[in-house]
C-alpha cells in the first residue's frame, strides 16, 4: 500500500461553517451526502441546518436563491451565477458602491437592503494560515489500511494496491478527491469501480465523473455515461446530473450544447429546478439566443417554477434586440405570475422602459421600486438619466443628476457619459463640453462614444482648438490612431466641414497619416469623395511611405472613385498630377480606366494617345484592356481601327474573350459586313461549349442573320425558345426577314404569331412581312397584311407604301399603283427620296417622261434633291425614251452637285446609247469605265 499522510482540522462546533476547514494542498475526500442538510466527513454524519449557511453572490444583479433542498449542485449555486444583464450600452456593469465602502470582491449587495453587513475576508491570509496548519497536521496523521489518510485525503494512490474489498462509500470518497485534483486518475479509478461492481445505483460516482467529462468537453462520453446510468447501473436520473453538464456549458459559453442538454433532460422526463433555468437563461443572455431563451422561458412558466433572474434575462434579451413589445409581454408575466421583484428585476424594468423612451412608465417603475423597499441606487439613476438623454429631455436628466447628488450618491463615469451623450443628441455643445470637463476633473475617463459625440459637435460648431484637444484625449486613453482618424473623418463629413480636416490633423496625428499607408488611403479617399482634390494631392505629395505598387493602386482607386461619382474632370486632374513611374512603363489598369473616361467624355484623341503609349511601351494587354480600347474605337465610329485591334488580339494567344467582348465583336463584324469573320467567330463560340444566356442568343441571331444559312439560324432560334429564353422584338423581326427572303412563309407566320402573342410586334414587323410578300409577288397576302396592320391599330408606314408602289408598278398594276398614291395623300404621308426614285423608275419604264419630269420637279421643290440612285434611275428613263443627250447632261450635273458616278451610272448610260444606235459613243464610255476601273 502506498504511504499516506493526513491533514485535517475540524472545529468542535459543527454548526459553524467557517471553522470547518479541509486541506487545499492534498486531494479532498470530504463528501457531501445526497440528503440535504447533512455533511458526511470520513463516515461521520454531522447535522448542519441549511438556514445557517450564508449564500455569497458575485453579481450585483443576481438575486436567485435556491431552495435548501436544491442548493447542492456540483458545488454550484444559482446565486453564484455571473449575471451579464446590460442596463444600457453606456453604463458600466460593476458592483454599485451604495455607501462608498464596498469592496471590489465578491459581495452580496442585496444584504444592504436587508440591513445586514458584509465584511470581505482576506482570502489570501486565510489560505496561508490553513496551508501552514495542514502541513503541521499531515505530520501527525497516519496512513489507514486501505491507502487513505485519516481525514479521507488521497495523497498518492497506487491502483495496483487498491483491492476490491473497498466499500462503495470509500470508493466514492476517493473518486471525489481525484475529481478535484487529477482528471485522468479520476477517469481511471471510475473504470476500476465499474470493473469491480462499485457503480450499481451509485448516483454520486456518476455525478462526479460527469463533472470531469464536462471539464474535458467530452460531450459524447457524457451522453454515453447517462445512458449507462439507466441501463447498466439502474440509477434514476434527476436534475443534478443535467445541471452538472449545463453548468459546464454555462462556464464555457456553449449555448447550443446547453440547449441540447436541456432538451435531453426533458426527453428523459426529468423536471428542471430553479438552478437549471437560472443557468440556461444566463447562458442564453450571453449568447443572445432568442429562440432557445423563449423555449426555456415558456417551459419554466409551464412548470410553475419562479426564477427571478430568468425573467430579467428574457427582458434584457428582448430589450437589447429591440423587441420592445415582447419585453413588455414578459413584464406582464411578472405581474401575472405574482413574482416578488428583486433589485435586479426593478433595474431591468427601468432599462426596458428607458430604452424605448417610455420615461413616464420608467418614473412609475421607479416609484414602485421605492414602495417595494428598494432605495434607488446609482445604477437606477444612471439608467433614468440615459433614458431621458435618449429622448433629448435634458431638463429632467439634469434634475435627476442634481437629485442624485442631494441624496448622497457620487456621480460616476456612467453618469457623466450619459449626460454627455444626451446633450450631444440635443445638439447642445456648451453643456456637453461642460460635463466632459467635469468628467476629466474627477479623473474619470470618457468612452469612445463620448469622444465621437464631442468631436461631432466641435465639427458642427467649427471649434478647431477643441477638436485638437479631443483628439489628444483620444490618444491619451489609448485609442488607435487609425480609429481616431476614422471617427474624426466621420464627424467632419457628417457636418460638411471636411475642408477643415487639414487644420484639425496636426502633430503626431498628421505624421501618422503620412507614415501609415492605410490611414493615408482613408484620408485621401475621403477628400476625393468630397471633391477636395487639391487636399488629396497635397497629402500624396507629402507622404513619407514608399511603396510604388501600393501607390499606383491608390491612384487607381482615387481615379475610379471619381469615375463612379461622375466627377470625370477630377479623375483627369488626378491622372495628370500623378508622378511618372520610375521604370518608364505605364500602369495598365490606370491607363485603361482613363481611356474609358476619355471615351465617355468624347475625348477620343486623348484616349487614343494613351492606347498608343501602351502599345509603344511594350505592355502586354489583357482581355479587359482590349475590351475598353475596342469600345473606344466603336464609340468614336472608327470601326476599321476596332477591327485592327481585334486582329492584334487574335494574334495574342492567351486572350479568351468574355461574353461581353464576344458580343462587341459580333456587332463590329456585322456593321462592317464581315460575314466570314462572323461565321468563324460563331462556330468558334459553339466549339467552346459555353452555355449562352438570353442576351447572347439575341445578339448572335441579330448579328449573324445574313452570314448563317437559314437552317442554322432557325435551329438557333428554336434552341433559344426551348431553353425558355424570350426573343426580343429585333430578333423576331430578323427571323421574319430571314424566313421571308427564303420563302418560308409558314415559319414566318408562326414567328409572327408568337411575337404578337408576347406583345412584341411593331411597325417594322409588319413592314418586314409586307416586303417579303411583295418581293415574292404574293400581292393578295401583301394587301391582307396591310389591312391587318391597320386593324391592329398601326398606321400604314411610308416603308409599306413604298413597297406597294414598287411591287404594283413593276407588276403593271397601275390602278392599284395610283390607289396607293391616293392613300398616301389621304393619310398625309410625306414622300421620301426612295418614294421619288420608285416613281421615276416606274414612270421611266413606262416611257412616261412627262410624269418623270413632274416627279423630278417635285423632288427639287421639296428640297430633297436627287441622289446617286435618283440620277441612275433618270439616266435609265431617258435612255428608254431616247433622250440620250439629256442622259449625258445628267452625268455632268451629278459631278457638279458633288455626286460621283458609279458603275451603275455608266452602265445605264451605255445601255441608253446602244438602244439609240449610238455605238461609238457607247464604246467611248465603256473605255472610260475600264480606265476608271469600274
């Protein structure tokens, strides 16, 4: 057996709890019986009435006292819970010094209201006395036969020497001491007890080992242990088992686990006690777990258990989260459940009303608090002052402040802080500054909110000197300089006085800005945001930090900020004032941003200069750069230059265009009529296997309609519809035109009705279908489409009239031709040059030269004048009627009017000469054509 030493001191008076002292140096064996009211020390029962025990509270707001039968819980009492109920954001939650003689240690503030006094022990001295006393007693004690000291303390346990003959009580005694000193040995001894059959209905052993598992956070092992208690050991579960685990969760702030053990407790039909609800609600208050708190609170009320701290916690949670209606519901429950309110409850009620601005209700609660025998303390006064400050009722706040001093309380930091905040909300700089100075005179410290309030008022009243002193105070209390800068910036921005920042920031603060990259960025960004470009550039010139990459990024950030705010001139000013890069290579991001800005301002020459500088510097462009440059050329109308950039991009193998650039490329190739490029790009995109969106489908169909076969176009359109994408009006019109040109009128009709069903039919849709019918000489269908156009509420367009004139004229339907002209006059539809060209062509084909002359005269009277097509048509008409000389004169007239003849002009003239047997002249003009390479 291992050698054992004993040390114990038991006073002869068993009823004095202060004189029963066990050693601290060695492992304890003293176990407390499961039966309340008795203490079992080394096998001897000592009667200890519980009314003699004195509860010690830690928090000023915790008042819950357990029933005597439930006070033993893993050496844990609910009145030892540390309560975190916050009376107000600006109040310091510390023990109120009612009579200015309270210690900062563990005190019972409520005894002050019961007329009792509390004297703080010198715990360090008592501990040393007990330790020295135990050393003496250890020398006198002897080792018992089973390896345990006379007082039940295990000093050095050798498991090989422990025999199975030990009694269950003796095993529990050893386990209790091991649990307090060595977790691993306690677990090992517990396993020994299990092997040797010492756990049958041994509730005490399981409760002890659950403490160990809770400390080790072995929650899985704890759950297994609970099941083992029921199945293997035949123990009956009660609240103590679960309270042990909930207490471990409470100490470590494990909200979810605490809730889980509570629900398991309910699943096992175990009735919680007051301590259970006290711990859980305090835990939920720390974690602001509303749902779990509501569930637990409702179970408490349903169980008819009254836990005063639970009501306080529930009200505090609701108040902190702004759920004031629910907080008042809980206040109503206090009345309904006939709860005798303690000091904590009254303070929480005051806070709930003050947070809502219901100061009349708060005054009533304060009166009721007095009637209940609780004198208002400094916390109550501070809560009321804060409440009045929130509603800017500073007269009443000052009244309470004076009353506080009259009744003998000394204002504390919270009092002055609340007054400063209240006067700050009221916008009264004079009184806010007065209380701030009083706070400093008393050697108290303001909080960050006070300093922000003060700096905000100083910014508003342009008190530069005061702001400088406030900044010094911020640094004195240990605020980070970067945080100070943020606070000051926010205050001056809100007051629209940011231009004064250069006067406020001086000395070490400005040195910090010049040396710290982050603070420098914050300041210059604020300047740029408020259009103080000169201030920002001054800081950038004077900065002391050196980081070229960071500096480039900062300039880019400033330029982008100006762009986003629409201050493009400021962006140009920043760009022109930038220092030149030492390496001589421009920053790609900055240059691309500036190209975009110059393009937006239609300063295309400046934008192109930047592009050329990038190209000459050898900087490799990325996809975004190419996109910006291409859009710059498109916007300027230089499509050829845009195509050159696209060719350069194709040669750079590492560029993969995104969907936006692809759409730009498709539009450029379409506008340039580069059908081969369109086809190549289309199949390249298909090969990539990327999933298209609705806009991509519309863009491809609209741009590639003339480049792709109608079958491929039709397949693409059907795929788009099947995928649930909606074609736009342009897409519908493009498909109508493609089907019309290919004489696929059945498909065209389906597309037309689909578009009409979606409400996407417009005048162009009717013009397209009318032109398709006319071109293919479906005169009846064309006429029916015109009538349908009118029936659907669309006026017949000039394009539709021109189409009908052209078709009827070429088909020799002159009656219908004339009726269309009458319709145009009746509808007051003005003719355009295309109308006159059609008339000239039709009249010329008929040889009606007088009508041609009339049309030509009308054309000139309208101020429109003939164009190239008009002249070509006239030459053809003059040739038909044999007016060759007039035809030749038209060529001269064209040149005089600045219109250069084309191949059709000369072809019509040569045909006119041949028809009139002027072959020699025809040959001359033919040779002229060859010479002109037409």
